[in-house]
C-alpha cells in the first residue's frame, strides 16, 4: 500500500513520527501489539525520510 501526504515540509512529517512514538509509549501497557505497530510505522516513515535528498537552500 502507498500513501501520498502533502505537507508543508519534512518537519511536519517528523512531527507525525514523533506523535506516533509518543502514542506508542502511552499505549504500551494496555495494547502492546498496537504500540508495536505504531512504532514500526514511525520507523518506516523515518527510514523513508532518510532516503529523501537533503534540501538545498
């Protein structure tokens, strides 16, 4: 599956990744499988961000 997100810049996506990780931490005790899925998603997005070319100014 592929998703297209239109965001202002990579900082917006980094904030989403941070939110997923924070949510996973909060959910760990009551729903560890969900927390693991959210962490995996955050890591996959982060890895994809790492593959993008660095912006030029």
